[in-house]
């Protein structure tokens, strides 16, 4: 099974150096009110062939993807046309997952700003309002705290809402409801009320979106007891996680990334979900464990190409489940490689990487040959200027250097 | 700008009267009956409001408390059964709260305990009109809402004592009363955060009717909150959404004039809260919250309106808490004269007087109810005393509905499969 990471033409891979020609990036993003979707821009084409997870109860049903090696264009074309499944972009995969769940269970509904008639500012809910009606795909006024709370009240009384934050950062306004009600009501009610809500939205550092639209809320939410957090990174796991989150009885926060919506992949036609608590093995290896999630996965895979050419064999794991951590997959990897590098987009202080470092040290200290290295974003509000923004987040070159240091 | 000043002697309970501050609004209304007949309230033109999107009336009404001679027509607002039911519910609320105070000072319950003495008319007046499937959302001052909704006194008292037989297994406490069976959706510690939850419950009711096609679903939600909350963003945001989607909800403001030590008049630019309803497109009604029959009349209309699918109503109940904000509040700021004036309007005494004067029941029957309630409350305390405290094993049980949410441990098994999980000692 080959996983192919391939940059396509002028719409260069999102993980390249700053001078990349992002011709597709002509759309202007103005905060909150209007947004032109990045139609047709293919940042990168990733084809992975996870098998269909038919054994929904099994934890290890998803097969491993081996060897991140760049191949030529010919082999890609040849392989894609003969394989089953269908190709789509990540936002379409999310939409497909959402639509399938809405068909499957009439209690599933969507609430958020511009999710209905507008189709979602990132088109995840495109056409759904036409299909399911304005009450099931509810356009809310701009009142995050209240409509998130409304989603929670609806969840308590029998519905299964999916609340969209137009940008994850806006959910800071809903922190009251997410922390106090979403996370805690099942407990303070003594287990009487379940809150099967999914809160989702795009976050992370985009292309010069400015500080407030570039936030990483996973680090703020991670301490809230009673919630689960997952981050999707490929169309395959986006659809799978969306479906699993909707079906889960727990409140789940699904983190998407602004820059990953146009990833293309071939995914199975059959119904499948991705286990919410499991990590995903992206590339097995021997020398070092690289733990990452969301957009940084692509920076890591870009660095992996360089590392492989230099003779290293990194094991790359997309942790996917930000809360709780899949300590089994992570632990097995640590026990094999004895070296850990964490690459994340959160800030250095108090991020997912910080928690992960603590968890690994606590559980697997004996297996480590070197201190854990955690590459995070700078503790800086994301600057607007492209050059500054670029150095705020972790770049592939830094990852390569870090691995070289770690493996000395 | 001030409220109609509370009169020294309370008004007879059987003569609700309609008067408004704003003549342009209700000049076309005849003096009676109050709010009961919506036909009279349909104002086709109102210069003050932009009604282009709605045909219904949007009114702000203040019901002044007026002295009127009691006409001896048998024009009573309640039957004997209803009267006794209301009386019993209010006495239960009062006796229970008094017992809470005793128990608190004896060290049986801790933390923040907020008592409802004096406000019983609001809880009884509204909640006794509801069906079991209707929902109630409250604040931290929620003991009496729970009792009115039907949660057994035993369950509430045990919860306050932190015992495992409490309605929330001892995990919620005074400020977090929940009951799935009785559709009591909490119990919230932060003011205002229950209002969106109530809006969500009302949304579910509408969704069930319109999307899931449960044609007979007409469940109504009541959201109770105080005057302080009416300056909070969540209040306004929910008024907007409820009116926008015509959700079956009634917003009940228990305006007791004080938010801990902050007088409503010192914190609010326009203290007449009922006027904020029409600003969002729903009727706003002001009612004497010390008078259970007046509250009940207003509640009937507001709840019926919601059930018919006509949308929300904002009801401001002028009421008063006889005790401090909580049992830890020294209550030094409130004027003793003000307290005395409201004490004379004690809702229980008023109802008792009404029942006896109108020969609905005898003094003996009411005393029998008093005694019965005393026994109920004593029994609740006994039950709570004898109940076990939660064992350690309960610690991790209700954090997640699906305990797989604790994740996969280093050994490959889910944490919840660890035998120590059920003992409450697992490492999660």
C-alpha cells in the first residue's frame, strides 16, 4: 500500500517554503461576515488507502500505511483510476459524513452561523439546508454562547446537534457553555442527562488571517473534564471522525484546519467510522517517533521525505485524539524507537504538546533514550505579515534539524 | 422610572387589573379580563413597534396593583382542589427552605445555599400549571422549583446533604438540581447560563413537532432567572432567538430587586424588565409576584400561548426574598422597612386569607396541610441523614456517558476496562 504525498502544479503543497506560489490563494477572507471559499485549489494531493473499518468494535482494524515516498505522476494516475471508492476534497468528506448521519438519524441537526442558506463559510454544509430544511440546518444569529448553549439544551432533551463555530476562535465566546454545561452537566446531573453534541469548526494558523482568526483552541479546551477532542487531517479520517463524533454519546469537539479543506483523497464508498480514541499510524519506522496532528502532519511528512533521503527512518503517528491520548499506539512506538519528537501547532505554553510530553514522561520514561523534544508554535499572537507568520509555526526544515539532533 | 411602589396592605387576590404606563399601547383595552383573552390584546397598529413581520400583538403591560372592593359574585379564580394544591406546594417550599437553613447551621450541608423564602408564589403559580413533559430550567435558587416540579423532598434533601440517594447522586449539590424524570433541566451556578439551555429544550419541542412529525408535541419550557441576569448577554441573545423562531418558552424573571447586594435600580439603566420583551418581538408582562393567583393567571396565558406555537413571553414577577442572597450573606444592605413591607405581602398568608375568606376550605384543613408538610420535611431529613455517602467508586462513573472517553491506556485496554475504574482509583 503506498501513501503518496504529491504536490500538484502551481497550487503548490502547503508545506513548502514561504516563497511558494500560492496562486490559488487569491480569495480574500474577511472576518465573520463574508468568505469566498477556496474553490478548486488543491494544496496537496494525498492518497492513502486505509481499509474499510468493517469491524467497528475492533480497535486495530485500520491497516497501516507504509512508506512515504514520492512517486512519479504516472504511477499516481495509474493507481487512482483502478482503485474502488470515490475521490473528494476534505470539506466534501466532512459534508458527506454529516449528510449520511443526518439521513441515518433524524435527530441529527446542525446549528451555526451561515450553515444553512450560505452553505457554510467553508462549504461543509453546502446544500444541506435545501435537503433537510431550515430547522434541521439552522442559521443562527451571531450569538455563540447562546446557540452553543441551545445546542446543549437540545442535546439534553433528545436531539443530536452539530454546532459549527465559523472559526474555532469564535468558540471562545462559548467557553462558558462548553466548559460549564457541555463538559459538566452529565456529571452534575448524576448521569441523568447525556449531551451527545458535536462542536466543530476550522481553527489553526491559516494564510495571513491575523492573530484572532489563527487560534488553536485545543490547548484551551483540553482541561475541561467530560469532553473529547479529535482533530482530523485527511478526507478519510475527517469523514470517519465526523461520523464517529455524531454517533458518540459524549460531547466531542472536532477540530478541523482552515488550510486542509481542499485536500483530495480517494475514500471508500462503504460506511465506515474512525475510532475517536485511536491514533493513526501514518508511516512506520525505526529511528524516531514523530507525534503530530492536523496540519503539522503534512509538514512532518514533508520533512520525512528529506529525512528518508538522508537515511533516517522516522515513525510518524497522527495522534488524532487530542483528548484522551491513545497511549497504546504512542507507547508501542516509544518502546520501539526510544526517541520522541512532538510537532504541533499549539503554542509552546500549555499546548497539546506540553500535555503529551508529560503523559509520555509519566508512562514511558524508562523507554526513552533522550529527552522528548517538542516543536510548537511561538508564544506569539500570530502576526499578519507572511514572513513573520511563517516563523511562528513549525516548518519542515526545523523538523529535519530536530530529528538529526535527536538521533545523534 | 421606579416600580409602582409597594402598597402597605396587599390587594385582594381576586381583582387583577390592567393598566399600563404607556397609554398608547393599551388604550384600546377594556379593564378586564386581564391578558386572559388574547383577542382583546390584538393591537393592529402600534406606532411604537415595527410589526411588519408579525400580525400578533407585541405588548408591554404592567398590571398595577389596585385596591378594589371585593364584589361578592362567586367569581373565584380557583377551585377548592386547586387552592389546596397551591397552598400545599407553597407551604412545602417554605418549610423545606426553613429546614435547609437549620441543617446548614447544624453542619449537615455546606457551600453556597440559596433559599427561596418569599418567592413561592412564582414557582407555584407557574410550575403547577405544567405537565410532566414540560421542562423547567432554574438557577442556583432551585430547591423550590425542583419541589414544585415534583422532585421528591427526600431526593432534594439528600442531594443537599451530599448523599448518594440525592437526585444527582450527591454530585450536583444545592445549585445543580436535575431530574430527568421530572424534566428539571437544572440548577445552574452561573447566572444566565441556563437560559440558552432552556431555549434548546424549547427548540427540541418545536423540532419534534415540525421535523420528527410528532404532531402532538407541545411541550413548553419555563426559564426562571433573576433581575441581575437581565443585564447579561445570554438573556438578550435568547430573547432574540426565541422570538425569531417562535419557540415554546416562557421567560420568567423573578425580580426580587437585589442581586446579592446590588440593587436592581443601581445596576440597570431601565429597570422595567418587562419592557424588554417587545424590543425583541414578544409580549412583556409585569405581575405581582407575591400573589400566587395573579401569577397563575398570567402563567396560564403565557403557557397557552407557547403551547399554541405563538412563541415566547417575557413575564416579570415582582417578588422578594425574605432571607439573604445565600446563607452566607449577612444581608446588611437591604432596608428593614422594605423587608417589613414585603413580609406583610407574604404569599402564603395571602393565599390562606383568600381561601378562608372565600370559604374554599376551613382553617382546620389548612392546618392539616401544614402538619402534613412538616412530616414530609422531617421525613426528608431523616432519609437524608440515614442515606449513605457516595463511595469512592462513584468518582469516575458519570464523567462520560460513554466511558471510552477516558481513552486507551498504555496496556492497550480502555481505561474504563481497568478494574480499578469501578473502584474510583484508576489512573485516568
